[in-house]
């Protein structure tokens, strides 16, 4: 029997725990955590993600602010306007943490935007100070998706310690920070981590060595049954929109794992949707709560 | 035949190249790079390292400054004095880069010291801003030992691209930053990287998968012939002082690799001493030159 790792239920449980803590904060006369999000333009995925974040804030009892800037090819947003808003949020004592939803329109330098955010309010964990502190194992805001995966493993009593973890995909928001987290010393880590990518020859030979296999390259259905060992734990980070005429939206989300054929071989697997996705948003909520606590 | 990777000769060649660049800078009316080093107390290893760095500065035509603070159990250095000196060096326009030689006496918070250094002068590459920028693949000061290894491979035309690199040891100054460098996209990287450590079961099974094996755990002679595949490239980062009555100093340096038995199996191997060690110092020189160029 394959255990289905239910990220949706786990995320709901964590949000309920956060809401309790927020209620306790209120009762103690402490401020309610406040997350702000900046959204530039009208990227479809970004609209959905930001809406989910605002909803999660409500569920957690947080205050949330959504700041929208229009930007089109004809009337591109002046990057200076965005930078001024970031400076304002850095200085705003009521805001505990904030994010700038990525991707940004091409004419804006994303890295400059990330580095303009006060690391103490950088609840996405993308600022080099947080990335660097994570790498050396110091307290920091962990990037949301890797932190969500680590928490999911923890809640399902799947210890990575002494296990071989193979991560396919070396992005700055998933593969690299997850590798950094899982190779640290201590509980919830201590794994032997391998990072694979487009330049890895004989990929299936490497992925078959995984006790815990993480698929994070954004190629729907790429991980097939022959690439997975019997009894492995499979974490699917992929969330690609594929056309689906049977859906009202016209698309559905598909993971990087050929779920139907891979799942029967696994000890445990995350579905898409309802696996890693909800945990990513919950990590952002946990970071925001932490940011508020840091400022008490 | 096993190729001996001669770090000493390579380092000498690079220092000569740097010296030429410094001469050209002088001729162009630009300032001579200036590296300052702070040494606290009288740790034997630290004295040796700092002396080597001062000597390397001379060979490169750099200006160097050595700032010493006494610290004993009876009269420990006030950390505030050290912090004030760091602030002075941050502000000193003549100093392009500086290092605080580690380890520091136990009563001083090393991480606080590291974070007090201006990232733009942090030529050891230990500040979280540099660690984080390295992790995401942005220009930064790379930590010296990993940068020295990458440069050594490059000069010996050993491309890590598409090769399996296994790093044994997950320290913040070697294992982790080397993994970060070698898993990046682009030339001199693109490797499939695995990081092993004390919690890795069946270590020999993992190390035998290495096309390039990096030993960086500080356990003399730990990597034995049965742990290495025929034809592998072996990089030995270990430099442990072991007692040796036949030496005037009373000790000799020993690597993490059982060189005598491992070398015959290898395509190429670094000796200890004369392998990675000299390249570490040369990386610091390259970072200092870069720091000076950044400030032109």
C-alpha cells in the first residue's frame, strides 16, 4: 500500500495551529501578524498564487495587504515606483513581512528587487542574507517550498537522516535551498543529498538510488516508474498547467511525476494538486508569524 | 599513470599572473591591492596561515597589513575592541579587502564577527551576503578553498560538467560552498553533486560512484583504496598536523586520503602538502585583486 502524503490536510492543520497562536497573541495584547504582497501586472499564475496567499492569511487570522501595480508592454511600470513601495514597506512598522510576487515583467531587475527587501521582512527567504544564513545553518527565513517539504516529511514521520535524497532540478527557489536544508546537521536533516539536473547523464541510475526522490524541474510526467526504486518516498514539486477541456478553467495542474505508474512502487508519494503546493503557502504563513514574533 | 595535480606550481603560476596585473595597475596609475588580516591570540595553525598569506601578498605585489590582538584565558580580548577594528577597516579607503583569521578564542562570537565585515571587503567570502549570492549563482567573493579547487580543475582541464562529484564533509568553508559552486549552471560547473558526511551509511558505496571525489572531513587517511573507483580524480582537502619526530617542527601535514594506496587507482590526485593548500591562499589573492578592481 502506498501512503498518500496529504499536503492539503497537513496545511489545513498547520493553519489552524497558526490561527490559535494568533488568537493567543491577540489575547496577550500582541499585534496580529501582517503580510503584504506586491503584485505587478496580470500574470495568470501570479494572480492565483497571490489570491491563495490572501485567503491563507484570512484562515490564519493575519492582516493582509495586496498592493497592485499595472504594467503592460505599452505602459511598463517604472522600476523606481516599485523600489519606492519596497522602501515604504521596509519602513512600515505595521508590516511584519512582505513579498513581491515573481516573476516580474522582464524590464525589471528581479535580483535588485529581492535585495531591496529588508532581510528581516523577507518572508519569501530570497534575500542573499537569508539564503546565506540558511546555507550555513543559522536561523533565517527559509524559502517556502523547501521549508514546506521538510515540514511535510516531519509531520509524516519520514526522517531524512541517513537516507539518500535525490533532488532533480537545481532552481534557486526549490532544488538548491532544499539541498542546503537537508544536508544540515540535526533533526529533520542529516541526509546524503544529490542534486541532479539537465546535465546529469544516466539520470535514471541516479534517481533509482533515492530513498527520497524530489522532482522539481517543471516537466510534467518526466519521472517515470523505471526511474524510481521500490519503496521510495516521492515528493512532486511540479505544478505545470496543462490544457484540459473538461475543466471550466481549461487547464489542470500536472506534476513532474507520472503519478499513475510511479505511485504503486512508492512507500509514500505527494499528489498534484494537494501535495507540496498547499505546504508552500503555509510556509509563508509560518515565516510571517515568525517575523511578527521576531519583532515583539 | 596517475597525474599528480600540482597545486604548488599552479599557485605559483597564478601568483605570477597576479603580479603582472598589479604591475599593470601601477603603470596605469591605479592603486596597489591592499589586504589586511586580523590575528587574535597565538593559535599555531593560524600563525602559519597568516604568515603564508602575508608572504603571498608580497609575491603578488600587494600591500598587506597584519593587525594582532593578544588574547589569553587570563586577559581575554574585549570583543568590542575587535568590532571597532573591523569598523575601522570597513571605513578605511586604502584597504580593499580584509580577513579575520579563524578560529577565534571561544569567548568571541565568530558569526557576529563575520557579519560585521562589509560584504564588499569580505575576501574570505564568509559573509551571508556572499554565501547567499554564491548559492544563487551571482557574482560574489567565493570562499577560498572551494574556489581554489574549481580553479585547479580548470587549469588541469578536468571538467566537472556531467560528472558525478562526491564531496565527503559538509563544513561551511569547504563542503557546502564547493557543492554550491559545482552544481551551478555553466563552465567549470554543471556537475551532479552529492554531499556525504558522518551520517551517511555505506559511505564507500557512495564514494565509489564518484568521477571526482573530494575528501574534506579532516580525518587523516580516512579515504582508503576500496572507497575509490578506478580512474577517479581525487581532491584531498585534509591538512591535519600529525606528530613526526623526524621533522624539525615535530609534525607533518597529512591529508584525508590514504595517498600511497589510493593514488595508483586514480586518473589524477592532489598531494598533501602541495595540492589544495597553496590554491586556497591564491584564491584569497584573486579575491583581493577582484576587490581592488571592484573599487576602481
